[in-house]
C-alpha cells in the first residue's frame, strides 16, 4: 500500500483512505482500462466481492470512479480524471470487444458536444463502440 501516491486521490474526493480502498484504487489505476467487479476480484485476489462492490459504490458516489455500461449488462469502473467530480474529459469513447468481452478507453477520442434541449441537464454520456480488438483479430 502506497499512501504517498494513492491517498491524495481519495482525500481530494473526501474518501478516507483505508487499505481496502487503496487496493481497489491501485488495481483500477494499474489496469489502465475500465474493469468489472469480477475482473477486480481476480486482480486483487485478497478481497471478497462484497467488499470490492461496497468500495466501488462509495467511489462512484464520491466521483473517484465512473461506471460504464457496455451493453453486456455488466458495469465497468474507471478512475475519474477530474479533481472534484468527473469532468467532460472523463466522457470519452469506449470500445467493447465482442470476443474477449474487455472494455477499452479511447481517451483521445472525445464524445462530440451534445446540445441538450432547454430544461434538460446532462450528467454523463456513455459512448460505446463495439467490435473486435486487435488482440482478438490477430487470433483468427
């Protein structure tokens, strides 16, 4: 557990840095792509599913992470870049591989601006592209 690099991320969002929370945050940062609850459970190995889920729920409510629904019915979680909340920079394109079922971030491909009709307030956007990733395409 390295509180020097991970604790400030949590503290800025008002989340007390416990060992379990730091483990989940480290796993998400190390993955560098959105991860599902099952993927996090496998990556961490020392935490049970319910503890990871409670941590993710707290992280989402505190804007440490945002959840992405990729169309498979499974949420994937990704660390927010914003200081206080998820920002427009967090609203980037994601890619879902229909073979390996992994979700990838394309942070350099931004979602086009959306002009909302009067009275509507946008909180988030889920822009998902589906297809086959290069790794799966090479296996053909």
